[in-house]
């Protein structure tokens, strides 16, 4: 089954809005069981261009000729999604204070 721009909009909502990449995959597979979804380490996709960049998460489109898989920018050629998350920029690390820093601006103890 070829992907459509509607699939991309849904992927943006599901992958970008999920609390974790695992949750995003589970939600996507429930909504689109006919579209293969693979999660790989972000380093495995270095040098490839994602179809969607959603903060620390990337969505790549994949196509196959029946034997080999390749990344494509054309949704109509794609039959699968490849999802990654940059481990250096997990949502929890972006949202919260950095390790070893104070939660207050004056250097005092955080409010109780």
C-alpha cells in the first residue's frame, strides 16, 4: 500500500504528539496496521533525509523493489515508515532543567 500525504499528516500528529517513541509506534500500528513501521537507532539513518522532523524524532519513508529497501521522499512510492529518536535530545531532557542545575534563577533551593 502506497502512502499518501494524509498518512504524513497523521504520522506528524501521532509521532510528534506521543509521550514516547514506543507509544507512537503502538498508536500508529493500531491506526494503520497495513503500513509497516520500523524503529531504528538514529545513527543508522545518518546521511538520509527525513520526510518529517519532529523535534528529536524523525520519520523516514521507505520503499522496496521486493528485495531491497531504500529511503524515498515520495509518499506515493513508500510502503513503510522508519522512525528514529535522537537520544541526546529526548523530550524529557528538553522540557526539564539540565542535570546539576538549580530549579531557581537565584541559585537558592527550589520552592517547596
